[in-house]
C-alpha cells in the first residue's frame, strides 16, 4: 500500500491544521484530537484558506473531500489511522508523552510522524514500545501548499518506515526528502536559522528596517531560490566554468569578517519592541488571515509559473505540481462522476487564479483556451480516452477552435464549463463548450472545436475503437434532442 487510507492529526494549530487540510483535500478521512477550546474554529479557518488556494492552484479534479472528525480522546483519534501526524507544541517532555500515548493506542502497522522543527527523533522515541515506526516529518508552512517534508529517522527507526513514509507523500502532492543523519533543526531550519540570526543583527545595529530587509530578499535572491535553490543558483553565477570557478572566485570571502553568525543577538525588550513596531508598520493594518491569503495567492502564482517551466515539463516545485495533477486526472478526472447526458455536461469547475489575469485583473485570452482544453480532456476521459489510452498510441487531436468572448472572467471568480456534443463519426468529434460565471450563470465565453481521432504512431487520422464510439455516441444521441446552442457554426464577424 503506497497511499494513506486514513490519517489522524494530534494538534490542530498552524502546522497541524495545515496537515489536516492537506489530507482532507487529498480525499483522506482525518480524525483530530486537540483539547484547545477553539480548535474547531482554527482548523476550519485553515481549511477554508486551503480550499480557496486549491481552487486557484489547479483545474485538475480533486477527489471528494475527506471526512473530518474531532475526537474526545487521543486514543479514539489514532485507533484506525495508518498515518498519524503529531503537531503539538515544541517541548520535548510534552512530545514524548504524546508520542508514547499514540504508540500505545495506534495500530501496529501505523506510521507515526512528528512535525517537530528541531528535536531529534532519537530523543522523541526514547519511551516508545515500538520506536521503529517513529520518524520526523517536518513540513513547511503552509503545509497545504508547500510540498516539502523532511523525513528524518532516529536510532531505532526502521528503514522500512522511512521507505513507507517517502512512498505515501507523492499521492497527496508532497515531496519527501530523506535527511541521512539526524541533527538539531535538520537542514531547512539550519539554513533559516543562519539567515535569521544575521537578519536580527542587521536590525539591532540599525543597518536597515524589517521592510528593507524583506525587500532585499523578495526582490532578488528570493526569486532565484524559489526555482533553483542555492547551489544551482551559484553554479550559474560561476559562468561557463560552473561551480568550481564560483568556489575558487568567491570562496576566500568566507574568511572575511563580514558575518556575525557566531554571535547571538540579545533579544532584549528594546529589540523586541523595535522589531514589533516595524513589523506592525510593515503589515499596514492587514490581519494575519489576510496576510495568509495574500501569501497563498502569491505561492499559487509562483507554482503555476514553475509548472510551465522547462518547455512545459515543469521545474522544481512546479514539476511536482504537474505530476500531482497528472495523477489526479489519471485517478478519474470526471469519469466517475454521475452525469445527466440529456443536457450539456458540466465538466470543469475552477476559480480564476492570480496567475491567470492580466493588468486589468481579467483572465487572459490563452487561459480561456486552457479551460476549454481541460473541458475537452474531461470529456475524453469520460469516454475512455484517458492517459493509458494516449500512452498506447491513440488520442483525439483538436484541429480547429473558434472562441467567442461574451463577458469577462475576473480574479478570484468561480467559473465552470459545460460540453455539448454536436456530432460524431468514426474519426471526427464536434464539440461546443460554454464557460459560465458560477455565481450568476452568465455565459462568459464559448468554444466550438473539431477533433480528429489520430493514431499517433503513424501520425494520421484513424477510426476510433468501438468501445470509445459507443460511449460518445450515447451522449451525442441524448444531446441531439437539445436545441442547437446559440453561436454554433457562427463565423468570425457575424452578429449574435
């Protein structure tokens, strides 16, 4: 089994809530234990942000949302789970106690991950009866959008546990990286701590404000890191000679007395107040939830841009998103939905993401074509032309499209598209799509498309197999009773 069937989350704060949202949106049932009196509200707000972000992140069909249940006891929450994620506050004594309780109540084959950002797994598993199944699964906030998880085993963690944890992350859109040796704070937080320490000194010494420091990061190397990380960025900085030249040229700088990394700044009341005041001013009155939504929209835009990198193959986290979307389409797309063939098929539902809009805040022209292409793809999956079919060497290719823009889709707007089959024969499939504003029902655009069934091995049109034709003809027969859609067959320049 390489997929998580049921998850349990112990702790529903910022990180725990992110895990809950990630599991739920992957179609996994989640049982939660958190004694905080407002746990339900807090988790609900995180899930709402996550759903808003996912609607912008992908047009791929998510599985039905998992069931969320808050349990009165820890034992009840973990009883049937095969992945248990502990996300209680970062105190060794508390985590040891909670993990020991989980260990005693969980199924023998359950995986137990800790969201600790710095405690050693060997220390965490000290009092467990079955320490071999405990590992650190350190994510990054927001867990529902940032895909990385550092997987770190302790002295008693079995190799099988590490392998199982790594295998179960891709189906929920996450990437596990196995840290070979356990060290305090692992890898990511070691890097962040070094930058954070230097940043605090720069504020302490009045070199700059928090706003200036953040500008230095977000307008320069932060953009490079988002796509290539540190070492690949510096490889390019070395020119044609690459990394070796970069190290030879800039390596001696490491000995210069630039940094205060070996000194710890005194976070006294004065420095805390200085940073607090500057941070309040920087926020400009925006609430934490508002800042989270802005952060999520920006992350979605970056991930969408990276998804199209490397000539459309995807790059970095964008490639992971692309692979995740392909798995979502492969798992069914719209094929398992119940449709009424007597009316146009409602196949795609999404929201206009920040990556889809122009300077006016309206959806750009090529995104309309993307939605209509996704609609055609959803129909093809419905009639059996799925990824396996394409990989076997046959598919339908679009040979002609006619798009009409009737209204404007705007940032954040919920939209959906329908598909009407106008005609079909052995080789041709004639479709008419309509894009709607979900809230008002207003038609925003239409697309009429002619598709040819092609044998990609020889690069020529070929008759579709009977199994496919039977399905598409059944829908076309039902659609034949409908009135011809307004605009069908219209040429460019004709009036409505």
